[in-house]
């Protein structure tokens, strides 16, 4: 990319450059007052550098680079910030195959619309190159295809354009354009492009000349949403891919697919009856793959596959304690693996595994204390549910309890780091994180169990979770609060309406209050993808009205705390505003916490401290009032 193109290039001066950080990127805890989260790692192809995202007590999450020593972090060089000419959290970083470029995905002002900037790995080069094109609303890093960066860009109408960008010249090659789709991988110009709405996604294989075909035959309700091209194919050989899919299965695993103009052949490489495949990462030489498995209700396991053989085989299973792992990255030759791990008492931090020596180098993942407890219970219609329970006093009787609901609906409550749960435990409050129907991790059938008219049963799962806690003498029924974020915030609104009288308070963060206004105001690609989950706004208006809590907010008579980010375009802040207005019109106690510098996620640690303070204060007030009433009786 020509550095004379001043509209696209920004030079960062030495004064704004990074400080030299002595502590390693994997020092998640740091010293007193130096809390650090490290996540989203990327190893340079030669394994000499590690880039990752660092979050500290002040500022947005930022990108850093650090030279690695022979034993990973041991003997590593000083950390160097990647300084970008934009304020906002960095969400992903990716090295080019030659190690010269680092791509950074940033959300300006903490919102939901991303931009991509390129920097070189030369510590003396302070320039940053913007990749946005006219008409782009948001852009996302996909991967590197040789010397070109593959990206997905959305316009204001929701059309997704998969493209390759040459960082040296700025030349753009368009791979494909689809409404609501996304480019997922590209190699040698051959690509995988995702199409379809949530719960029914598939991949198209696209040839360098623009011809395309569905990758797999139709399997209604299956999700084939990610993969990597191993070989672009040619006149004498088929195109080869590995894809993450629950095709013809109730569980998500890894398929190998070979396809040419005569047809497609696929077969399973890695499937488990008791687990779903979270992520697959393939080394650039296409000989090694790292698989992250979602097991035992949300814990993680790792497998390393040798892809060079005719029949891929497992060559390593790095030992993990009861933690959650994410964002695997391999060196080009598959020699090193870096991954983010976390647990309730360990913030996200990056660890490194030596694949050849079969050992963790530097700090290895540690067993959490307290360890997570998976609680299983049965819904009123017989469906088995589960959730993660943290008890303030494991030997005590019924106690004040918060039931917290994850987003999605396809999200999952997992025993990862949870700063709010830790605060609740310190206050003597139990914290339960159920996985209601529709959650990830329970298989394909379970994931579809809340689709459209199944929404009512999904809402009832929330009450069933509470009833189980009461029956088991875990929760005091007079001191229970329901909380949730995003879809979980919607469930808070919905259960307070549908199960009025069960809860003593509600905390709704970024939650929908009316699905019809949500469809109207959210991003167009988010709305279109949600139709199979919530219902079609044209064909199923009656359903959407019935499952929209706002219409029955007159049933809510308990205190509520609403939390939102001002830059949230996923669930716009108008969803909170109309809920607050309705409750205040009836003098229901309402508190609102609005973050002016956040979007759908609350990523600044200073903001999360404030969030924790307000949640603790709200629960103390609700529980203390109820305790006083009980004492008077």
C-alpha cells in the first residue's frame, strides 16, 4: 500500500507510541492494581512474535506485540503497543504469512461497527493503513490468503462483500456478494462463503473464476458455518476443505470435504457423541489442526490433529484443568499453539503449548478455586437442562441468589471468568448460570428447541431453574434476582412478565423489550439472520407480539436495573428506553446505567468495576428490603 496515500495512512509519533512493558502478555493477574486480561492471540508464522489483545484497568482493549524466547514467554523481549489512530477496542489481530503485516480489527468508540487497520511489524515504522472502502458500514478480518488480507465488509443494507485486499497496492478483488452472508476462508483465490440464517447455515465453495456451488447437499436445520480450504484444486485434483458442521449429526464436529465439477464427497474426521466442536485452526502449511471441544456442559478440551496423513490422527491432547479455552492460533509449521484460557478466578490469559515436545511452556493453565459445579435439572416438559452454580457457602442453607442468563439465544453459560459472579460471592450471594433450551453445547436438537414457537418453553425454563434452586434449598425464594445480557436481558423482561411474583428484582443489560421494534431498529443483517429463531416479522406478527414483554409490562412491580451501551447497534438503546418509560409511568422503581463509551459488550475494566458496583448495590437493596420485611413478619 503506497504510503503517500495520506487519506488512508496515519503516522503515529514517538510521543504517542507504546511504553515498553516488562511484564509478559500472559501475566493476567499482575501486581496490585495491575489487573490485565490477555486474549485473541496470534502467533507470527515463524513463532518469533506473539500479538494479542490486552485489557487493563484504564482504556479500551489494545493490541500488543512481543518477541518470544526459545521457551515462549521465558526470555521474551519487551512488549510493544500497536498504536492506532482511532479510539476503540481492538477485537482481533492477524499476522500475514510473511510476517511483515499485522491486521487489527477495531470498533471505533466502543461500538459494534468495526474497521480494519494494517501496521508493519517493523518497530521503527509508525504508520497505520486503513482498509475501509466507500460504502462500508463494518468490516471483519477473515484470514490471510498469501499476501492478501481476506475480509468481509457489510453495507448499510446488510449486503456482505467478501474481498481480498493487497496491503502493498490497496488493490481489491471481490470474491462474492450476498445478503446476510460472510466470507469464512480463502486460499489461492478459492473460498468458502457462509449463507443462510441462524440455525440453518451452510457454506458455498467459490472458485477463483467466480463459479460457485453449495458445499454440501441440503440438510434442513444443520449448521455448517466455518471451515478452511486446504487445497484450491486444479485440473487434476479436487478442492479440499475441512469444515465445522453438524451435517447429518446431532453434534458439531469436523468434516473433510473434497469437491470438483463431478460432485462432492465428505466424511467425518472428528466427532464426539458427548461434545461439540467449538473451533478448528489449521496451520498455514496445512499439516496440523488444533481442535477446541466444548465438553461436560461448557469446559474445554484440546486435540491436535496431524492432517498430513491419508487418515488424520490425533497426535496430542494438551492437558487442561477445569477451564474454558478460546481463540487457538498455530505457527505456520504447527510447532507452537497459543490459546486463551480462563476460569472464575483467572481472567483471560494467553498460554503457549509446544506441539512437538508435547508440553506447555511458561505458565500452564491452573485448576480454578473454587472449582465449577455443574447442576442438572429437568424442565416441566421433561427436557434435561443444566447450569453452573457458584455457592457463597457450600455448607449453608437457602441464601440470596442471582440467576444470570446468557446472550444468544445460541450463547452458552460456561465456567469462564465472571467478575460479577465473584462480586456476588464476596457479598454472600449464590450465583447460578443456567443453559436454557436453545443454548450451544447441548447438540443440534437442543439448540433448535426454542425456535419461534418454542420461545414460550425457553422462557419457562427460567422459572424452572429457579424452582429447582428452591426445591434443593439453595435459593431463598424471598431473595432472588434474575439478571441477563442481550438475549438474556430479553429473558429477564420476559420472565418478570410471564412469571410475575416469582422474582424480587430484575437486571436487564442490552435486552430486547419488544421484538417488533428490535427488528425495526437493529442492523439489517442481524434482523434477517434472526428470523428462524424469533419469527418472521411479516408472516408471524402475532407470535412476535405475544413473546414481546413490553406489551405486558403492567405485570412488573419489582425494582429493575437497566444497563446499556450508548453505541449498541445490535440491540439499540431504544429497547431499554421504552422499557424504562413504561415502568416509570407506573412508579415502578427503576435505575438505569448507560455507558457512553461502550456498545453491545462492556469491555473497559473501569466500566466493569462501575457495573459491578451498581449490581451489588441493587442486589443489596433488594435483598435487605426483603430481609427486613421477613423480620417484621
